[in-house]
């Protein structure tokens, strides 16, 4: 019996000896270390950029303000009752007596005074009559580091003004409707506008998006037309949002005006007689985020293990039974994650809404799908485009609110997702 | 590379690296069986030679050899058990291991026959042989020869060779009959020779059984190689069948 | 290894393939298979990796169709009906011929739901609690899980999960159960439990099992089909089909011999 024995000449030539290896572990580790440092540096740069952004916003949102009242509030006392204690009727009277007739009528048209709350009317009096005006603002850094200089500057340049440390982000700011005066301006209408718009965005995009994803993943066969559809969806996700705005303007605002303005339902909002409504905005944003939701839902559905589908088919389940009982419940966390991303994108969109016709200045809250509206990003955009510093401070405060709103929505969606995925 | 024998006992070389360790172990088992076989052959020849020379010392040595044969058989059996437990033999390997178990048991019995012959020599004490031994050594030589070739057939898994051996059992049977008749003549002439004739008849009987057991080894060899378990018929069997029918 | 096949009673054929070829697009994975599966017997399919064992098994309940581009030529006769007849609904095929997979894949639901779901989708109207208990008992799992039927099926050990999958397959009362290497991911004790269970199930079901553990095939099966890539077409085919004790003691084909003795190189 002749086994080929190891150690024949050929094999020993092939066999590598210790000297053939260059065990330079140190230099290998060094190369790794250099790469690690590069990656760390990238992370640090990113974090620093984010920090600068947020600090910059906070820096603008707080600081000293020199304020001057156009009409001294003390002169507005009626029968010795100061402004702060006047009732609804007295406030309306003060307002009526201090502003022009047409202006009063316009306010009454937007929302009858009888329906407005006392606080609302008092805010209007302060905004339209007292008209506190900002002479100059300083940012947080200057306010903290150079308060002495600021004091002397105010005393010298604005003798009538009162120097106040202002937090532009405060509960009044969130609760007040929008006005043209920076001191009394608020973002309540914008917050409601954003929430309404997002509601319709989700109502439109979520069911359609998930439905399309299910069709594409579970039912569509690999034909050229389905591949074309898939490619188009992927491409649509990258189309500039302004294009969706133009589409929304053409379709929802113009072509479908009877629907989006509520005419066919007979509930036309008195403030809008056209299609520039919350509904149009919601539909437009819905179309905008639809590809995102479809792609993310497809990913989630694709991530459901094949073994689970096989198990289901293996006991004779139909395609729909498999999809409904196993694929969907197991992909819901992923689908929700995709939806969170989509909402985050929609809530920050400005351009398409400008095109669709978001109002830039309204002082009442949207009350139905057919109301005029404005949204936070629009408000921010409008304020930042104003030359005065105080508007920039307002914009910073609004940005903080927008960020918080985003975080809240995300947190809610994450909680929802964890509840689903943690079931088993 | 491994060794494979085709059914004609010709070695084939096949390129396979699988189960090299197991192959080596199987080869070791076969080698051990050959060693055991040659020990048995030696023992048979020695026992008959001792009887022929009435050498009691030599017969005592047979007992010692038998102990070694038994020990060797247990060693091989143990080796087989380990292989069955650890290697999960299937098909040919399983047949080889299971049959080897049987073959070593046969060899051990043959060793016992040699011991029996040695025992008879000792029991005979100082009594002379009834007659000079001629056919009995011939029977021993024939049986050992058959055993030797049977073990060759076993290691080579040579079916043709294995099938050709049992026929030769007839020669041993013929010698046995001749010894039997001869001894009967002595007994009839002088009934006092009964005991000494009986001893020699025992010896012849033991040697006849050796040849029978060789047949068993051949049958096992055929089974290992082909998977067919069947008795190989010799004319002896046919004779008995004819007797039964009549 | 001896399975005591009662040769006196001739087992009835349940599945029979006639010149079965299975393709993935243009690639022929399985070629010209003619074999049969006998009622209340365990049929094992063995062979080296990649020879089409699983493909052949899946063709018995048309699970192959879930792989895009796969199609079959030839016939698989089940109960006198060609399964690949255009009139036959794969859903019904899979209802009558169940399947257990290589890696235990219980639904991410409770133990109870794992079994009840299959029965429910097929419109089971009987007492669900009784059905769940009976299936778990048949799968030798009842005693281990009876106090935690509402726990997740994924919380069980690997072997228990696989038995749960077998119980799940039983819930729809199939005639044949196909098992694709059901114990390959389990430890030896869990494997033996599954094998014991398969022996029990044989009384009421017909079982086809794919395994590359030859000892397992030898231990559990009554009949064995040996598959191998045929040299001519590089497609898997059954090279020997016989009673298990013959395959493992005296196979007729040299390739089977080499494979079962571990010398397949």
C-alpha cells in the first residue's frame, strides 16, 4: 500500500516557512489607528457643525431688546381700569377707537369680535394700539458679555426705550396668532397649519404608500413595466420639492379647486374661495413623500424573513393570508420608521407650499381642511427674509419650536413602533 | 489514494482522500487478522508435530500459544468495537467489521482444536501411538493450507478464490474417512486398542472441523465483497442432502 | 437500521414522480426522477450537497414555485392527480401535503396561535382548544408547553420550536408531511427526539425526509432515495431507490456505496 507521503519534494517547496511571513503587527495596527482617527475626526466635525447651528439659533432667540411703546399703555385706561384688567367689551371699544374703520372691519371679517376671546382681543389691542416697537436687539452672546455697553448705548441712543432681556421663545409666542409687530407676533396659526397639513399628508401618503409597496413586493412580477414603475418611484424620491409644488398648484389648487376648496361639499370657508387650502397642501406634501414611504415600506416588507413566508405557504395559506397575517405585522415597525422619516421631511418643506399658496400673514387658526393656512417653515422663511434683526430673533425662536415639534412627532412614532415590534 | 479490490481480487487504485484515517484503521484490522491466522496455523501444525513425535513439552507450549491466540482475538474484537462505535461504518465497511468479528471467533475456535490435540497428546501419557501418523499430518497440512488461502482471499476480498476453497474440504473429509476406517480395523482386530484409536479419531475429527470452519471464513469473505450472504456448497453438503432425501 | 417492513402488506403509493425535471430558468436542477412515496412509510432522500434533494422535496408540494423562474416538467402524481396539472391549485396541494423546514420557523405569535392559525385559515369550525392540544400531543410537545400556551413560540428551545413547527403542520390534517433536514440545526438529543417523533407520526401520516445525515436516514426511514449529480447533465437525479436496509448494507450502485461509507470524494 503506497500512500503519497507528506514531505515529498514538491510539497516541501510549497510549504511556507516562518521566514516567509512578515509579521509586522505594529505597522498594521498603526494603519488601522490612522483610519480610526480619520473617522473620529469626521464625526467630530459633524457634531461641531450641528452644535454651531443650534448655538447660533439659541444665540438669536434670546437677548436684550430695546422696546418703545408708540402709545403709552397708561393712556388707554378706561374709567381708571388699566388695560390689563379691562373686559372683552372695553377692549373692543379701545381697539375700535384707536384704529381705522377699514382695519377694524377687516379684523372683524377674519373672525367676528364676538367670537374672539378676551386674551385674543387684548393681544390685538397691544399689537395694533400700544404697538410696542423694537428699537434694537442684541443676541445672547452680546447680551451676556457686553451688558454694560448695551446699557449705555440704549441710554444714549434710545432715551425713550426700555431695555428688556427677552426670551423670544415663550408661551405667549407659541400661543399668539401672527401679527406684523415683532413684539406681539406668535406662531399659533403656523403650528396649527403645520399639524393640519401633516395630518392630511399622512392620511394620503400612508395608505397609498403602504398599498403600493405591498403590491410591488408581493404581487408584481418581474416584468419590464413593473421594473419601469419601480425605477420611476426611486427617481421620484429625488425630484426637487418645488416641482411637486408646481404639480400641486396645477392639480389640487387649480384643476381640483371645487374639491380642495370644499365647494362640492357646500362648506366653503369664508376666508378662502379658492383651492389654496390645507387640503391642497396636505395632498401636495402627500404626493411629495409618497415615494419615500413606498421605498421604505418596500424595504421593510423585503426584510421579513423568507422562512416566515415559507412557513405560511407551507400550511396552505394564500398570498393574501400570508401578507395580512405575517408580512404586514412583521414589517410594521419598518414601515413606521419610514413614515417617521417622511413626516420629518414633510414638516420641514417650504418651497412646494409657497407655490401651492400658503398665506404668509394670517392671524386666525385653520379650522377645517378648506381653511387658508400657513406653516412653521413658511413663517420662518418669511421672517428671515425681513431686514430687521428682531425678525431674525423671531425666526430663531420659531426654528426651535419646529425642532421640538419634529422631535415630539418622531418620539411618538418611535414609541408606537417599539410597541409593535416588542410584542413578541 | 486508497486500495480497493474489485471482485476478481485485482487491486484498483482510486483517487480519494476521504476517510484516510478510517482506511488505515481497516487495514490494521486486516493485518491483525492475518497475524492471528498465522498464529493459529502455527499452533495446528505444532500440535500435530508434537503428537507425531510424542513430545509432551511441545504440547505444553501449545497451551501457552492458545492463551496468546485468545488474547489476540480479544484485542482485535476490542479494536472492531471501537471502529464500529466511532466511525459509523456503513455498507461494505459495516460488512467487513461485522464479518471480521465472526472470522476471528472462527480462528479462535481453530486454536482451541489445536489445544485439544495437544491435550490428547498429554492424556496419552507414555502410551505409544496406535499407528504411525501419515494421514493425520496430511489433514493438518491441507487444513492449514486452506486456512492460509482463505485468509488471503479475505484480505484481498477475492471472491473467486474464496469460492474455490470450500470444495477442497472434500479432500479433508476423504482423509478423515480413511483414518476412521483404518482405526476401526485396529479396533475390530483388537478391542483393547479402543482407547488409543479413540484418541486418534478425536485428533482427526478436530482437524476435519478446522476445514469446516475455513468454509465459514470463505462465506464471510464473499459476503464482505458482494453483500450476498449464502452458504458455499461443497460436495459434502450434497452428500448429506442426498442422505436426508433417502 | 432494521425497520421491519411488513413485506406481506404491500404499501400503497401516495406520490409518484414520472420523468420529473425541475428547472431554475435555464438551469436544470433535477433531471428525470422516477420515484415513489409509499403510504404510512418514511421515505428518506439522501445525497451530497447541491444535488437537488431539497428541490425535489419542494416539488412534491409545489413550494418551488415561490422561487422566481422555477418550473417543472414531467408529472408528480398524488392521489391519481398530476400536481402540475394547470387545474390544480397550489394552495390545496400545500394544504394536503404539509412541510417542515430546515430551520425551525415558528410564527412570531403565541404557541397556541401558531397551531390555531393554520386551522383557522382553512375554515376549521371545531373546538380549537382540542385541536391545539391534540396537535401538541402528537408532536410530543404538550407536556412541555401546556402551561405556557400564550407565550411566544420563539421563546422555546430549538428542538421545541421544530416540534412546534411539526405540530403546526399537523393542524391542517395533511396526508403527507415533507421534512427538509428537520434536525440539521439541532443538538443530538433534540435530534433523537425529532426522530422518535417521526417514527410515531408514521402511523397516521406519510413522511418524506431530506437529510444529509446518513445515520439519520438509516435510523428513521423505511425507503431511501439516493441522489447525485449525473455526470452527463450536471443535474441531480435519483441514482438508487430501495429499502433503507438494503441501501445501507448492500447498495447496488457503486456511487451509493461510496457515499454511504463516507468515501464520496
